[in-house]
C-alpha cells in the first residue's frame, strides 16, 4: 500500500488493518482515509461485531496477584480498530 500524505495537515498517514478492513490514519490530526470498498467492509465488520460478540464470549483470565489491570474492552469494531 502506497504512503499517503494527509490532505488536511500534510502529516504522514500510517496503515491500520484488522481482519478485512484497512484504513489509513494521520499521525498529526488523526484524520482517516479509506476507499469506498473499505467503508463497506468496515460497516459489515461493525454489524458483525454487534451481531456475534457479547460480553461473555471471552474466557475469564486466571486471577493472580501480579496481573496487570485489565484493558477496557472495545465497545465496537471501530473502537477495536483504533485501539492500541
Ligand atoms: Zn492530518
């Protein structure tokens, strides 16, 4: 995938991919670029997220004294795409 320059602030855009969705995000202003097909994929992934995921689909971790604090769970596909 070719590098893109942000049209808003001329910052460098990096690629974010997850499953079937790829978008580019500006490091400067956090603007997003995606093509039409990727927008469709993102909407489908978001719909699937809310259709098939629930709070009890993940196994509970083993609790130990030195375990790190849990990360907040993403509430949507889009949130998971831009997390981390
Ligand atoms: Zn920008």
